[in-house]
C-alpha cells in the first residue's frame, strides 16, 4: 500500500452497512490513511488504515485484565481498487 492507491470502504449507519465509498490513500504526518470528508480534512481529522480493520469470520470477543475487551483476528476493512 502506498499513497495514491485507491480503496473502497464499507459505510455504516447505526451499526448497519449502508454502502461503499471510494477513497484515495494519502500520507499525513508520516502515516497512510484517508480523510473521510472535506470537513475531516479541514479539521485535520485523519483516519489511519489501522483504524479500518474490522471483525473477520474467525474473530472472537476476548478480554485482557488491565486492558479490556477486544476482538481477535481482525481483517482489513477495505478493498483495493485497480489503478
């Protein structure tokens, strides 16, 4: 993955999938990710790719003391689009 690649991300409303949106991956402060809207860009609210990981088919809920709940085996929550 590099800056300039195109990805397709699922969109959700109240936890339910509503469709897809296409983005161009950017580098912002030495990190790859996306700005989800022009308002996010103006406010500097950047979404790194690591925050786009989702539950996968093999994911399970788990708990770590002094850390909290998490889910195992996350998968990338985007699709790579051809250039």
